């Protein structure tokens, strides 16, 4: 697929989502009360979300010395289907594709990256506490190995499960939609188990074909806690595969009228399989590997029309600790050691549509 065709496909896909959009400006994970807006047969898909975004890595702005330019176009879609039960059950999916326009630095020189599709069952309101107004929910998610990196990991499937907690606030002129302030907050914990045909990547511990995933992935804009949050299969890694991982996601969105400010913080701990000990293994060696990363997003959104919005912001997905493994990195921008050429931080612009 040429770059021109990919860009045309992405634009047409987003415009299709916008054409059928029939929802208010709330985030894509909010279950809305059905309205008399002629949704018809599309009403069950209300809350579906699509976004077309471009990302520019921090390494692009280096003019001398070693620098790694990174510019990409990404298409993200999150279809949702309301099952119509009292627990607000919904079927959802993550579909995510990225096309790099700068020179790829992976061994295959491949500029096109399909990410792993996610399929999950979400219960958005298992219980609401009357006094605190906190909603308790849960998810059961499956990850399918479509990406080049997941296939390099010999992955069969991954499953994730965990609870969610959400609380919405309204203040200011609550009877005036244009002047009312809303604050949406949520927290999700998800535990993932990865199943592979081998504990090692590629053909075994000595495979040196390298990582096939891009240096840095797009953020999915400001789509909220249900966005394309990072998974071990999306990222590069060492010779051992990930056995299981734990993910904590914090989300907050402050909105007034057509404007919104969104902050997302994801903390992920990946635990890898252990290498078998041999005669060369040191007595104090730790056989099990571990990789910790953070993903911070700060973005602003503008709801141009009831069903079409624009977003801009900064996203950083990076190791949780600095190069010396001593101090936590600032999660929303790579300030550690002047190593911005790694493209841990990206600026993004996007257009989105919701049903």
C-alpha cells in the first residue's frame, strides 16, 4: 500500500465515521442516554469512535549529531456495541494502524505498522455507590497477534481482566450547557496473561533479527481510558517474551462548552519469562526480567460540531526509570538526559468523529 493510498483510506474512514456521528461531545467511553436524534439502527453503536492523527517525534527537531526523525499518520477506531443490559454491558474493539513517513529504523525497513486488535467485554456500571456516586465496572479483554512484533514474540493470544472505577462531577452554571464545567475521572487496573509457543522471541535466545515494532507509537489522541493503551505486544523488548503484565490507568477530563483538557497516565509493569540457569550463570543473577514503562498524555480538544472534534497535545511513552534505573522519569515529557532523539515524546494533531 503506497503512502498516498494509505492517507486517502485513512481520511475516507474518518469522514465515514463523522458522517454517521450522532452523539454529544462526551468521551468515547461514556455510556450516553439514548436521544431522539434519528439514530435508528445505529443506536446500538452509539459511542463508537474514530480518529485520524499525525505524530511528530521529538527527535525530528534535532539538526546536528545523532537524531532520529519520526513523522507518522495513524488511524484509530474503537467500535462499540451496546448489549442493553442493566450493567451497561458493551462489546468493544481496538483497531489501530500507523504509517511512518520518515525513514524506518527497524531491520526490515517497514514503514507500515498494524497493531494488535483488541476485543473486549466491558461492564460500565456493575454498581454505583449512592453517596459517593462512584461507578464500579470491569473488563475482559483479548489481544490477537496481528502486529509484526507479536508474531516475532510467537504470541498466540493474550487475555486481560480487571476492575474500573469512574466518577463524574458538574459545577458552575450546571443548568447552562455552554457555561457548565464537567470533570470526568476514572481509574482502571488490568492484569494480562500472554500465551506464546515459545518463551523466547524469534527462533530462540540467539535470534538477532531485532525489533520489528516502531520506535514510538501514536497516542490515540485524547480518546480517554478506553484508548489504544500500551500492551507488551505493541513494544520492542529483550530476548525473553512477556509472561504477564499489570497496568494501571488514570484518566481525567475537564470540559467547558466546546473545549476540554485531558490528562492520561498509564503505568505498566511487564514480567518476562526466566532464562534457564547454566554453568555461566552468576550465583546472584536474577533469572526473571522486568520492564516498566509510563505513558503520559496531555491534550486539548475542541468540539467543532456535535459529532466532529479536533485534538492536539503531547504524548510520552517511555521507560519508567531513567538510564541509571535510579529515579522515575517525568511521565508527560522526556526530560531525562537530553535523549529526546529516542522519540519517547511525540506531539500530535487529530480529527475525530463519534456515533
